C-alpha cells in the first residue's frame, strides 16, 4: 500500500515538473464582437430648420437650440453604438467663404493624430445640395466630418464622435456603419425652400 502511494506521489511530482516546464503562450489582442443592425431610415423633418433628411432609425434626435446668430444645433445619438453626430445649421448671409473656411480648419485640426484626410464630394443639382465628406483615418477624435450647402442660403456642418478613446482598429466596424448612415443623410437632404 505504501509503495502504491509512493508511486502515485512520484508520478504526480513528475507530471507537475513536466507540465511546468512549458512556456506560456500569450493571448492575442482582440476586440468585442459588435452585432450591427440592418440599415433602416426614417424622415427627419427638422421643424425649425429649413431642410428634411433621412436619419438612421437606431439614432435618436436631440435638439440643442439656438446658439449665436441663428445657428441651430441638433445631434443624432447612437446610444447602442456609443456614437454621436453633432450637427450645426447656419444660414448663409454673405459669409459662405467664412463658414467653409471655419469648417475646413476644424477638420484639419485633426492632422496631429490623423494618418490621412480623404475628401469625397457630393453634388446633387436636382436637390441643389453640394457636400464634402471628410474621412479622417488613424486615431483621430472625429473620424468623419461633413458639410452640406446650397451655396447661397444654407450651410449644415456635422461631425461624428465616439464616446471612447480613439482607436481606429477597435471602432472600425462601427465607424463604417455610421459612415454609411452619414452618406445616406447627405444624399437625402432636401431644402424646404
């Protein structure tokens, strides 16, 4: 009986020594899987503002009121995706150049952290809309920004922010999802007058 216990103890010690000699294997970095819904849109008739557009159904609208001289602010909030599209409407009163330059300078402030800034133009003569979508690659705070105007009376500016530390790899699927919604917003915007 004592021999059996001794052999078992010896076998246990040997197996522990053999298994402890293997090198640990590091776990690779990974991110949570994000299940994104299908893209569905609904018309947003911005009652106090002179335009309509189609927004994603999963986003909620919050109005922030009037700031400055006739500037209207509203947000499209993606609670489930931890994202927000800040939108600012300004009427054009002979200041289109200044509005455009202010918007462009806000985009290019991200060059400190951006790998590149890619501009995509949208022109819809039928709806009288002219837009630029800025894709800011890298770990910038705002990966997407846009402007839409009719060049004479209306100017809408938007920027997308995620409520987390900028990491282009981890937010890439959500960023692509929101980018599709922003592109749809730009393409469906119509001035009321």
